[in-house]
């Protein structure tokens, strides 16, 4: 991935946070970009920044991946792109509150954004990548894929699906020249924890030492992708948390750490 001039990466959730950082680092590697997110103004601003800084082609592509019509529009754009070298399925959001009292629409939207969209977009991208014998998919899951999160159970459940989907898909396509990675970051300094509608889940409720930077997360992801590593857990502390999770202790400890 060090010499990808005249190749394109499509990034969902590309207007902020980890998605925007992927855009910056991939533009620095010479990728042209298609940036997908709901907020057209944020996409346009980032596109202007990257064009000026890196002299790459950047196409803002506003779409809502909670809407089946939005997913279909992105699928069509992928199929029309004959030089798609990398798909980064990064779009995501969180909700807070017990499931029994949750508004169902938000839960269904989460399943669409975290599961259906990455699956459908991967399905749209793979035929072209396989025919070219090259390409890759990075699915941004989460360390939450390995633990239960009371008060946000569908977040961890959908991320578990995405991590498992990525591992299986990686094995299916690895001999066809296509690499797949499940990126599983822990707490990352982005707008995610400050989003409206997430009472009790703001950044102030989580110990500061648990947070890493989006820049470091993406740099670790791309280095691991270059090596063909299927599951990437950025940061030494997150490896400790993963080890605790695999011992079966995290489900009891994490709610205490987060003040729940």
C-alpha cells in the first residue's frame, strides 16, 4: 500500500473522526478518495483540505447508510469505480439506554449502518477487486466486539458481527489478491462520545487514560493492513483489555470502569 497512485479508496463515515483520519492518511499515500457521509458541508470542507494538501481527487458523496436507498446509491458508485483499491467501512454511531425502553428506529438504524451497509458495500466491491487480483477492505469494528456493553447492547453486538464477518471474508478472498481487516479500536478521541442522544456516555464519564488518538489508530491499521494482519487492535492497553475480555472478566469490569 505504499505506492497506490491513481487508485481510489472509498471511506464511509468520512466526514469526521476515524473516517476523516483515514482520508488524510490515504491521501498522503496518493489515493484518490470517495468520501461518504450524511453531512455534505463537512465532506466538502474536508475534500477542499485534502485536494490542496495532497493534490489528489476527492469526491464528496453524501449518503445516509441507515436508509436502504442511501446504501444502494453507494453500491452503484462502487460498481462504477474501475480502480477501487480500498473500501473502508467506517460509518457508525452509538446509542445509550436500556434496550427494553429504547426507541426501536434507532436500533434498526444501527443494524443497517453497522451490519447491512458494510456487508452490501463489500459485496459490491469484491467482484471488481477479485477480477483485478488486488484490493482490500477495512471494516472498522471495535474492541466492544469482544465484550457486552449494558446500556448499548446493539453497539457491541453489531460490532461483533462485523469482526466475525471480516475474519471469515479474509479467509475466503486471501488467495484472490484481496485483503480484509477487522479494525478493533478502543476508546478514541473523536466526536463519537460527544454525540447528542447519548446521555451518560459522554467522554467525561470514561477515564482519560483509556483514550487513544484517531491518528494513531489509523496509522496502526494501515501498517497492519500492509502486513496482511486480519484483526488489528491498536494500542498496548487495548491488547490488555482484549486479554481480560477473553478470560471472561471484562463483562463485569467494564461497566464499573465506565461508571454504570
